[in-house]
């Protein structure tokens, strides 16, 4: 139940809709408050302008012809004058008084309970439910005071508030519904992608998620996922091929040992003394080398072949391999080895040099040439032999796993078809590249290029 609730409240549609409604609600609320405030201020400004105009007219009349006659004066005072002129308990919407210097009322539009405040303010009048806005104007020895009712302001504001209370929720409902529908439509491709991914298993990596026509973030997500599925499918295909090839290679030495043992048991004395033990040791040694190479390739695939990165002298690695080969009675030319330093894993780079040298020894007729040097920001090493070389048509696949260009000779010589694949993997991890071409000696020429003292890419 907790998961269901978390999923519901964690819905993108719900969160987006809620966020949109909250943002719009805050904006509308602030706008409504501002609208009501602006309307009230505008109406009050209009009333104040009308009161000031009436006060100015009365002041002009006093200065021109003396005190005005009691009772309503002007068109704005005609409405309701008959009903409220003599009733102080029912003041008109606009009332005025003329005060002398002592503050006594000398003229008024209608009798009031007392004089109006002789200052610009807002006050209440007896008999009225609304407040009055008071405006004053000096006129010779008198002061004109005009008060105008704010009833229209209150009524207009009161009429607007219910409309806002009804309209704002309707607007929020429309915003919420629209946002929900738009987000649902926008997430429809995501849901199709999710359903497709949910059905993809390890045996169905050939499936791909649908790519929407829109060139947006979801389209890029679909492209990224399809590229990921392509990489996973390729990795699985390589893994299956790798497992099949490894099984085949491991079966071969086991079958050889079993066959030799069965012959020795079925025909005692048929094999010379010690031949069974020699055959078992030879096949065991071959299987051990194969297992070690398989483990090394597996570690390379996982990015764990490099344990440390430090400065490595490639010339020292080549000279060390040359010494090992010479002890076996082979001819190795090291005259072209110069100081060459890179940054990487010494053990892994040593494996590269050994695999290339062993490959050259297996195919050389008599001579192996080792070279190394640095050119700009790039270090290089070459291993050449005077053997049959590598046909141009096979140079693109020679670094693939379990590839042998000469099956019989490679198997007899102990080759597993993994040595050059290991070279290519290690060199790639070090940020370099390896290639094969024709040698001036007549055989193959393997060239490894690495960044000089470059940081290893993990």
C-alpha cells in the first residue's frame, strides 16, 4: 500500500498539475487583491475629485457673490435633496458646510448634528451607514467643507468580490484540467517506452523502444535507450561467442588428455615410458595459458586490467623480452630501440610486448626486429618478423578473439587466438591503437602507438 501511495503522489502528471494550479492560484489571488485595491482607490479618487470640485465651486461663489443660499447647490446636490435637506438623520450623498473663523456653521446643504471636520479626512455622519470623505477649501474669511459618501465604493467592491470568488476557482479548474491533459499527452511516448523496456529481457535485446516524431527531450531519450540496447545486444552477442569459443578451446586440451589416457589404459605399454605424463603436462600447460588469457580478457572487458598508472619505459620492456627470447636461441635485433616512456600499467604493457614478441617468434623464419621511439606527443613500438606476414584481407580481423589465420600451425605452436585480442584491448584502454602492415623483413610489422606519458583512460 505504501508503494501504491508513493507512486500515485509521485506521479509526474500530479506533481506538474499541482504545481501549475498552485502557481496560477497564487498569481490570481495576488491579482485579485490588486484589482480590488486598485478599483477601490480609483473610485475614492473619483469621489475626492468630485468633492474638491464642489468645494472649489462654493469657494468661488463666496468670493464672487457672498455666502451661498442654504440648501442644495448644484446639479450633484439635486438628487435626494427634497428627502434629506431638512433631516439630519438622513444625510445626502454629498453634503457641505461653510464655517466661519470660529468654526461655527454659517451655511449648510442640510442640517447636520454638528459641524464637519475642518480637515481632509474620512468620517462618519449620524444617520448614515457609510463613511464620508471630507475635503476642505479656504474662501476669504470662511472655510468650505464638503463631504461625499463612500457608499458607491463599498457597493462596487462588494459586487466584485463574489465574482472573483466564483471565477477564480473556475479558472483554476480549467488550468488544472488543461495541465493534466497536456502532461498526459506529452508523457504518452514515455509510457510506450516504459512498456517496451519492461518487456525486454536478456533473450530479447534485439527489441527497440519506439522513437517519437517530435525532436524533443523524449525523442533524445528514446535514441539514447536504443543506442544502449544496441550496445547491450552487441555485448551479449560477443559474450555468447566468447563463451562458445572458450568452451571449444578448453574442450580441445581436455579431449587430448582423455584420448592419451584411454590409449594408455587400453594398451598398456603402447606408449613409451613418460609419454603419458609429458602429454598431460603439455595439454595442462596449454590449458593454463588459455585460462589465464581468458581471465585477462574478462578483466579488460570490465575495465579492471589496470591496477595502477605510473611512468613505464617501453624500451626496458622490449629489451627484457629480447633477453628472454635470446636465451631460447632465437635471433632478435634491438638496434632500433630508443628511450620511450609512457604512462600506464607496467604489467599490462608488459603483456602487450610479450604477446607481440611471442606472435612474431611463432611465425618468424629466423629474425625478429624490435624498435621503439617517441615522436611529438606519441610513443611507438614495433615488432617485426621475417615470416609469411598477414594478408591484407585478414588485417581487419586479426585482432578479433579466437581468430587464427593458420589453424594447424597456431594450435601446434600453442597459440589460442587470444594474444592479439589482448594486445588490442590493453592498448585501447591506454588510449592508443595497434595496427599491422608489411615488414621490410618480408613478414608482419605490428605497430603500437600510445600517448607519451598520457593519463590512462579507465
